[in-house]
């Protein structure tokens, strides 16, 4: 199986909301002592975790599909899990689904174009800004200090769910691991 975390490369983006997928991959790679694989043609950071692969595309979000399809085809992987931020879910929510639309998410749009839509999505809610015109700025900003205080717990929970997806179907994992999100203080 290929497990992909969506995000943007570079220190400037490391702690942004858009990079929550990268942070889950980093957690999985560290927790399970995944071995890095060096191959520049993949345009991503690739790790081997047992018989599975972990990928952080370094193509920037809008071109994630190029990296994903390169790894998928090279290793002849059938099943793909994509971990991504989701504006339509409240901060801290965790949802799972197979297939569906991209909902305006450029990383998913690129992935859909490269490999089709029949992959498992691990949707990590980041909340949304007050005005639609603020979306780009919102996803490219770091989490608030209050949100950051929940991240380790949330990332650990998401990583646990991804591990379950390696041996269980999406519906089973959704029933065990879906969450509604964290309650944040008002006016923050």
C-alpha cells in the first residue's frame, strides 16, 4: 500500500494547516522506523515501512499527483491512502472515505487526475476562515497556539487509524476512529 501525506515542501510551509498530511507521514516514519528511499525521479520523500510505502510529494500541493503516480507505477501498488487537510470539517475532526470529489482541494484534484478517484481519503479537519476569499491565506498559515496544543494527540490518532487501514476496510476504521474535532475556546 502507498500512504501519501499531502503538503508543500520547505521550512516556510512546515507548520501550516495545509501540511497536516506531511506531519502524519513524519510521525509514521519516525514511530515505525521507516527506511528512506532515495530516488529523485519520484519528486518526493519516500520511506519503506514494512511492505508499505510512505510518501511526501515535493512537487507542491497542486502537482501532488505527479509524485504519487510515479511511485504507484514504479512499485506496482494497487491501494493508495491519501492524508489531507479538509476545510469542510471542524478543527481536529477525522473522517474516512473511499472515492469522491476533490471539493476544491488542489492536491486531491491533482491526485484524481493522476490515479483516478478510487483511493482512501483520511480527511483531517482544519476548520475554515470567516470569508471564502481568505482560504488561500488560511491554509498557508500555521495553526494557532491553542490548535497546536492538540496536534500531537490528533496526529497520533490519525497515524493509528492509518495503521488500521493497512489491515481493515475503510468502513471499519471509520466506525472506530472517526472524530468530531476538538472544542476550542470561543473568540480564538
